[in-house]
């Protein structure tokens, strides 16, 4: 149990770092500071746990038809929901940026998890 909680905290921290990295790459992806990134990462993890599975079930036919690529759209939607909940501290200027940002956040997060040794992802 304690290991699971520690793994979740590690994941939230590494995703916050990934969010900040994407913030540096795109002008139209704004993250106020590290505290904002941590809060956004926390909200994103909750949305991934609750909202994302519901969206996947609701869009299962199109996800199957696109061989799973529609999951990328769901990830971008989840990121957009997070930025709406965060207000002015976290701003994404459009769905296209959210789409590419969600892909980069996933890739950066995977690399960071490999570096840290948390192979959960």
C-alpha cells in the first residue's frame, strides 16, 4: 500500500516536470510555476482515473475503428479539462496545442519514469 502511494506521488511529481518541460517548448502552453504544475498534475491524475475511462467507454467504437489512435484525442480532452479547472495559472491556446502537448507529456513522462526507475508506466 505504501509503495503504491509513493509510486503515485512519484508519478505526479514526474508529470509536473513533464508539464513544465512542455511549457518551455510551446509559447501557447502556459504554466505559471512549479506549484501550478504540481496541482495540474494532481488534477490530471484524478481525471485520468475517473473521467478518462468513461470517455474511453463512450467512444469505444471510434477508438476501435481508429485502431486506438482516438485515445490521443481523449488525452488532449483530459488536458483541456485540466486547464479549464486551473484557470489563468494554466493556459493552452487551442486543441491542437493540447493534442501535441499531451503526446509530448506522455513521452517525457515515460522517459522520466525510466530514469527514476519507476517502471509503472
